[in-house]
């Protein structure tokens, strides 16, 4: 294969034969240590020899928020969509996690399972489209516990085997799919075969009652990544429990293209849950930059990434209270942080609510991805929990458009505005002749505060106007670019 070299290792390949030819997908590890990626390509084997092998342009499918990625495993659906599973790690985060990615067109979301894994294998029932995973968890030196689960980890079982290196077979159904596990710790190096994995059958993601009745109780997390040049930011809200009951997240599609922050934020919402003044609310967060130095360089003097965590009414969507409101700039762009919290429910009286996360940035060349995470965590423990209270509600009453800052600017500036009700919003830039030169926003937006970065590097020095249109409200302000 071309576009590979001595650092291309651990390939996984899956082939299929159709009337039009023989095809295969291949995934491999590129690089090693703390700088390794997972690469993917499609192959066409249209002749008895490989002399005329056809190959798509290889792509990197691992998320740059995790710079260390190992041991891919690959399976292909009948519709040719491939599922690739591998082990990922970022220094400063929990040791290892399984990452599962679909190559369906436009897909940009990842499922992760935080279990300190050593090996992983993915496969499908014959003709099926729901992948299953077998993996080993390092429990002590030369000791492993083996598991199987469906693709979103809403159903998980222990396999009873104790090997490090896993291989999951296919079969007519999960009742005839088995895992083999090899234990290299001491001679005679046993190879064990599990029972069938039918207990890891599919169930709806986030269905708390179903998950709670399974042999392994799971907790859930959801967040996203922002990548802009060498900047890679990760945020995850996870392990939410209310009075000991794990709370899941609204369903997300594996084929959604998260090409904007608005599409990402629409998926950062939990399932609804009942809460009162005596409720015990526990959750965890992971956030930070993969490389602080790179983040500082990309953010510069005016760049920022915000994330707001809010409690909203399930029926009306109105804000009940803010858990936290964080702005990250070059001055506080640290590495990964991990915290667990006990949230006071004072002021909430017998309401059905949801947690909503809003992520925003003024970086202009960002790419986004959704991260689903799953883990087995005892969220009932009070050890190392930090106390938090809901912040008072600041009601947005008016449509506002702030003066850009800095002003004059060269070549970037920030424009802030607020909208007190859900509206279709446009924010456009005009020159002194009234000609439109740039559209910054053109989408439906919810009640809130927004910041938009404008880069005028392609424009000449001079006076420009920026106009906010939200429903029937129109506000225009002037700004000056000086080069």
C-alpha cells in the first residue's frame, strides 16, 4: 500500500466480495508512543493479483484530542460502512479508553469506553449493522478482566475469560458470537473461549431503567472536541447521577456531521430527570487542551473557548440555573483537568429538568466532533467531591449588539450580542457603500449570549458596518479596520 512507511503498524483488514468486484477496508496505526494516529483506506481488489490495487486516499480517523492511538480493529457492514475500534490515550486523562468510529459519510462522532483497556476487537452478526465489542481491562499486574458490549455500551457483560489479547467472532446472531482471550502472563499461555455474547444485546442509549437491570451498571458522558490548527480542546460532562440513578443523554446519530457548534450543542443535552430540594446530584467533568503550548499560540490575544453548563426546565426549556460558566483563553489554557462535584439542589422544588451544555468559540477555522463516553463508576461515593451550587439566573431581557472589540482592529475583532427569545439570527458585515462583504451568522438560535469572531484580513482598511437581524429586531453598529 502506498502512503505507508516503517511507522505504519498493526493493520486490521476486512474484505467483501460483490458482483462488481472484491473490496476491503484497512485501518492501521501510524506512529507510536504519544504521537500516533489511526489511518483508514478503502481498497478495490479487482484482479487476481494486487498489481492493480485500487485505493482511496487514506484518511486519519482518530481525533486529535487524543494524541496516542493504538491497535485498531475493523469490521464492515453489508452497506460498506466500516466501524473501526481502537485504544486511545491522552496523558493526564484516565489511563486508556476504547474509541469506536463509523466511516459513514459525514460522521463526526466518537463513542468512548473508559475502562483502562489492554486490547479490543469489534465484529458484527452476519448481515447486521450493530457492532459489538470485546475488550480486556487491566485489573492488576498480569491480570485482566474481559467484557463484551454493544456499540454504545448501553448493554455490557463480563465474559468470564481472563486474557489480555481479545478476538471477537462473527455469527448468525449474538447467540453464536464468541470471544477468544489469550493470556501471555505465564506458561502454558492459555487461550480461553467465552460463552456467547447474547447478554450484550442492543438497548436504547440512555434508557436508565434498562441499563440499571443489567449485570454491569454503566454511567454516561457526552461532550465534544474543537480542533483548530494545532489546537485540540476536549470537554466531557459525565457520570451524572441523581439520588443514585444514572442519567443518560438524548439519542445521537452515528451519521450526523457536526459541522458547526450549533449542531454539536443540540446533542449536548441529558435525558430529563426529577429533582427536588433534597436531591443528591453528582457529576464529573473532563476538559482541557492536548497541547497547552499549541493552544496558547492559536488562541493568541483574543481567542477563547467557552462552555456553559446549565439546568433547564424539561417542558419549557427555560433556564433554571447555571452550574458553571467557563472561558478559556491563552492565559488559562492548561492541560487536562478532571473534577467530580456534588451539586446543591437548593431552590429547585419537584421539577423535571435536563442539563444542557453550550460550547462556543471565536476561532474561525474550527472542526468539531461529538464524544459519547461510558464507564463503570461508583458515583455514590462522597470521596473527593467538590461542592457546587446553582448560580443565580440572569435573565436576558433585550436584543443587544455590543461594540466590537478591539476597535479599531487588525485583522480580527469580536462581536457580542444577546437574544431574549429563540429567533432566526443573521449577522452580516457591510462596506460604506452598503455592499454585503461577509455573513457571520445565518441560523436559528436559542435564547442566550453569543460571541462571533470576525477576520478582516481579506478586506482593505476602512469603515465597515455590522448588522444584527433577529426576528423583527435590527441593530447596526460601525467599526474601523486599520492595517
